[in-house]
C-alpha cells in the first residue's frame, strides 16, 4: 500500500514537472516569436526610413536641377523682351515701354487664377503629373514665342504661359509632403538654392545667347532646357505615396473647407498674407533699380551694373536660404519669419541714403541674406499646419498671393517713385516689411496667450 502511494506521488510530481516544463517552454517560444516579430518590425521600419531618406535625397537632387533649368529659362528671356518687341516693327519708345510692361505682367494674372486650381488637382491626382504638365506647357509656349511675328501674338503667348507657371512652388509642395517635418525647413532651403542659382545665371546666359544667335532663336534654345526639366521629372522623380489621416475627408473636401481651414488659423493666414507683402516690397524695387543705378553712377555700362545689383541679392539668398531653414527647424518657423521681416525692413531703409554703387551692392547682398529665408520657411510652416490632403491647394493659394504681390509691386513702386523719387520707394518698402513683422509678431503672441 505504501509503495503504491509513493508511486502515485512520484508519478504526480513527474506529471506536474512535465506540465510546468511544457508551459515554460511554450512561454519561452512565445517570447522568442514575439522578439522575432519585433525585430522584423524594427528592421522593416528602419529599412523604410532608410528608403524614405534615400528617396527624398534623390527627389531633392532631381528637383534642384529641374528648378535650376526652369528658373534660368524664365530669366533668360527677361533681359531682351523689350528688344524683341522692337524687332517686330518701328515703334515709339512709349509704345515699347507700355507693351513691355503689359507682356511682363500678364503672365502673373493667369498664374494668380490657376495656381489654386493646379494645387487642388495635384492633391487628387499627384503633384508629379502637374509638374510634367507645367514644364511641358512652359516649354511649348516659350518655343512658340520664338515664332511670334507681332506684339499681340507675344502678349497672348505670355498670357497662356501664366497657366503653366508655378513649377517651382509645386515642386516645393511635392518635396515638403515627402520630407519629415523636423527637417522640412532645411530641405526646402536647399531646394530653393536651385531656383536662385538659375535666376542668377539665367540673365547672363540669355544676354549671351541673344547676342550670339538672335532673339527668336534664343527662345527656341530656352525651350529645350524646359523640356529637359519635364524629362527629369518624368523619368527621374518618384512620388512617394503618403498616407493621410482621413481618406473620406480627402475625397470629399471642398474649396470652401480649404478656405475655412486657412481663415480659422490666424497665424497660417498671416504667414500666407506675408507672401503677398514680401513680393510687393521686392517687386516695387525691381522696375526702378536700373534707373537708380544710373542715377548714382551714370549711364555707362548700365546693363552690366544693374545686373550686378540684381545678382548681389541673389547671391545672399543662395548663401543663407538653407541655413535659415535649418534654424527654423530648430526654433520654429514663425519666429524666424518674424525676425527676418524686421531685419529686411531695417536693411531696406538705408537704401534711401545710398550715394555710391558699392554701398548699393552691400545693401542688396544683405537684403538677399535676409529676404531669401522667408520663402522656404513659409512653405515649411504651411506643411506643418495644413493637412496632407489639402496641402497642394493651400500652397496654391499661397502662390496666388505671391503672384498678386508681383502684380501690385511694380505699380506701387512706379507710383511712389513718380511722386516722391527713389528714396520714397525705399521708405515705403521698409515700412511695409516692418509693418508685416509687427502684425505677424502680434498675431503670434496673441495665439500663444490663447493656448496658455
């Protein structure tokens, strides 16, 4: 009897031991499987992050060159637009000046109208397709300008070109969506150096080509660089599919929803309005700068020295755009925008007292250092505040405001200069930028106090 009980107890202990060992082994297997799954997830995530980083770097590189070609192409033809008009017939100086202004400005009218439309289409169909349409449309219209035989033909082609203008802002929208928010300012600043470089070199190449081959053939050559941009985007750019927070909203949001989103965010609204203000200030100087250069140093080699004055600002922009973006990533985009508005406003003020060309060059360079950072910071902030599903349209409205400033600026500069001289233009420009800084600062402080 005793042996039976001992045997039973032994068997019971063995059974429980085996059961415990089984459970422990099952638990260990579960832990091992879970660890393997976690490792796989981490590996896949790190692989995706690595892929995303490489893709963004690739796309930024491609869009840098595409923006360079587009910006250089657009500025190549600007130095000889008025001379091209003269080649159509024996016109008076007043006629040429009037039509030069109309032909220059009409592009901004259609661009102002179509920018939000392209942005909305880009949100739905993808921005790569819009970039291809934009570059191809620009290339075709510039090519046709080379065959123009009258002022009206050139006018309507420039009007048509405005429909496709907006390649650079659309490229910023595409890159900003793909870029992590914490480095958006730095990446967009890097991207902007492409268009700035093109703007700097475009007029030099354009003047050289026009002297060498004539105006008509230069338009045809310029169209080739625009086709190259379309080629780069078509075969080199890969648009990353970014998931959105609410697919149903993305499918059904209306234009009214987008506008209400902007209006309900006071800082976003002010930052976008600053797009128009900065362009008004910048373009109010553009038409009178050659005349101002002529006043302070005489008519000798006026085209060369005017070009140097323009390029000085572009060089400053090129040097600092990426650095301002990187600073915005760290301390906040709006804070840096406010600082830059005050700085550029203060730099414009002493232009009214310039008496020598070197002084003008130094101040223009300082303007480029400060003004150049506002663009990428503005786009990065919109990227931060606007949902992905409507970013293209919001950036489209932002671009429209920029084109509105492009239209108002030259008219304002010419009007003020006619009554108060060049000094008056610099005073007004400085005041507008400082006022913009004050308004942005007060709005920012008010929103911060409400959040607290």
